C-alpha cells in the first residue's frame, strides 16, 4: 500500500471514530496524543489507532478541529494558559514510543525502566477508558487518576530519562525505546530515532512527517494557463486601440 493511500485510509478511520463509530476501549499497543492545559489541568486524549512498534508510522495527518471533545477542550482555554502535548504509545513490557525534545536516555536498569514507563501509559488508559480510535475530554475537575499530567507523566519522564511533552506548535522528535529484558535491572535498552516529527498546531492539526501536496490535474493546469494568457491579451488591447486612434488623428 502506498504512503498516500495509507494516509487516506487512516484519515477515514479517524473520521469514523470521531463520529462515534468505534466503541472498544484503548488499552494496548496504539499511539495516543495527550493535550494538556497545564494552567488548569484540563486535557484532551486522542487515539490515533496507529500501532506501537519500533517501525516508523509513515506520513500521517489528523484534523481534530471538528471533534466535539476537542471543541470542549478549546472552550475551557483561558487567555495566557500554557498548552503542552505529547504523543506516546507502548507494547506491554518491552517497547515505548514517545515524543521528546532530546534523545531518551534510560539508566543502566533500562529493562525495568522501559517496563515501568509502559505501565504508566497502560494504567492511565485503564483509568480514562478512552474509546479505540476516538477521543476523551477531561475537564479540570476530573479525578487525579484520570489526569496524565498530574499523576502519570512525572513517573513516565523519570523512567525514559527525558521530558516527553512540548508546547503546542513545537515539532517533537519521535523515538522507540525497546528492551529485550523487561524485568531485568541489568538489561539495557535500544533507542531508535524514528524518521519524522509530530506537530500539533494551535488549530488542532496533528501531523507526522511530510504529507505531499496533491498535484494539479493536467486539464486544470491547461485551464489556468489559458486564463493567464487571456488576461495578458485583455490588458494589451486598450493600449493597441489607443495607438490606432493616434494614427487616425
């Protein structure tokens, strides 16, 4: 399947999910967006439905602006509030995908730390009960156990050795942290820098990588070039008519 086709399919799945077509709960092995108003602790959670793995997810684009939960989150933002986001995922025990401003640097007990970081995400998703491929809005009054920023993210960032979040509008690098010894305090971890960056715009557009612009069809290009040519002809005619009138006089 081509990159363009894959992106289109994902966009279709997202549209279905945001319209209420998905009911299973997000629990394992998918990449999720956490958007947090760090001033009030209100938050928004979105499941991209992309699998967590050490492989690159390819170019992706999700327009969240039409989602009712995103709109509810936006309505709670006050002037001067600081908005941060992160994109994370896990595979039970041995893999964590995460955005970060710097390369994750787990300590020597990486096997245990990667498993602990995965548990932070798993426990959080279990508390929130976010729909698979869907979204959840958590107001500032939500219980602490449902707030990534308040209860889970501190432990997660400690486990991976770097902060996972960034201010909205700032591109964040994406990494896969994997260990083959999830229960070992002596086991190491392999950190892979994935190919592109995640970016969440203030308008609610979540993108990964470069989504190629759609080229104009050949007939449309011909039509536009013809219109330009006609414009040039129309602009030149008055000056030509004036010259003829001068000769007649």
